[in-house]
C-alpha cells in the first residue's frame, strides 16, 4: 500500500476524516481542500485511494500538509471494502466517512463539536446539509425535497439540537432515510463494533445506523448547514438505482430488518421496514429514466419494488 505519512499529531486527534476515494481527481481535490479549510488542530484527513490514477500520489506528495495522510490500496477493494478499510484506519474517538466528491463548508467541525458538547453520549451526529448538482450548484431534487419535507423530523431552531434514539429513531429512518451518510460524524468505537456489511453495495449506511440504534446508540441532529452533498448521475448509488440493483438489495434488507426489529420488541419500526414506502416511491420516480435508457430488466425490478413485491405482510 502506497502511503504518505503525517507527523506525530495523532495524540491530539479527536476527529478522523476518512475519504474513500475512487473517481474524478478534480472533484477529489476540491473535497480535500474543503477539509483543509476546517478550523482547529484536533483532526486529520486520511484519503484511501481505491483507484489507479497516476497523478494522484504525486499531488498528495506535493501538498506537504501534515494534517493529511494518503494511502493507495494495492488492489481494488470496492465501495464497501474501502469503507471498512477506512474504519480500520480510524484512531480518533470520532470518524467521518466523507464522499470524495462532497464538500465540507468551513464550519463543519465547529458544528459537530457543538453538537457533541450538548450531547456527549451521541453515537452519530447529523449536521445540516445542502445538496449540489454535478456543476456544484445548490439544488433540491424531488428525493431531497421529500427527505426534508416528508420524512425528516421537525428540526429545532438554530443553536439547538434534536436527539433521537431507540424505536422512534429506527421507525423514522425506515419510513424514509433522511440522513446524508457522507456528512455524518460517528463515534469510532461504535462503528468498529459492527463495520459495514460487505454484501451491501448502496444501503450499507442505513444498515450500520440500524445496528447502532439497536445497540443503544443515539443520533443528534444539528440544523446548521455545514456540508454540501453532491448528487449526480455518475455515482455508484445512482447507477445502481436506475438499473434496479439498489432496490433488489433494499428489498432483502428491509425484510430482514423487519424480522430483526420484531424480535427486538420494536413492532412499529418493524412495520415501517416492511412497508419501506419511501424506497418504493423512489423506485417509481426512476422508472421513466430506466425505460428511456432501454434498461428493461432494471425497469422490471423497479416495478416489482414499487409495487411492494415481497415487501409487506398482513
């Protein structure tokens, strides 16, 4: 594994910002620079390169910033494999698994510090997020409008926090996952208890959140907008969604989660998992695009998911 080491600042670390990288080097460089704009001396950025772009190692070598650690995997690990590699590398009490095409706004870590100061026992922090398109323009697509207006809980005023835990949190997220995974800050020890499930490609974030909630962890929401999440058609999740693969995975996950939640004594969350209404509606909205591209097998999978095939029981 190619690596560029950092100095011995690790004893001061509170946050490990981990960036599993594969894709566009220009977007990755913007993401890195957005992290470098954060305040404080209690964080480190680690970029774990799962690609082969020849200029990337030299760019990091020229960066000459001891807050940055760069590693290149000797073989491609895939999306979830690289997430788990990042989790293994985390040493600080808290970890962020940041998308390599997303952006931190300058107040990201300040907002997370504030949330943890008011809720020190939280296992997950969700700060405020705005969505941008491939060109970096702020947008609000239908899926994000639904997250904000239909599925997300009512946010508190600026400066206050919302704490969710137990069945209430699980039911809310299984009704419609309103979190933005790359923006989340996690307690590292909590993530390591479970890791990312290797058989999942695009729903591994919700699976990990559910693991943590069932284990007694809590989620704190801070309304300050400090992160930009990039939504574009070239992402892994977007490609899998139009082809229908995402929803085949989702259907199996929701059925399994419902059984697990029932055994745990959370019947309302189990019912929300069986219905997974937002996931079914999302599949329906993607059907015209799949048909326009001639992806007929994907369109058939989208229809099955939208109709709830195998999803619900009386």
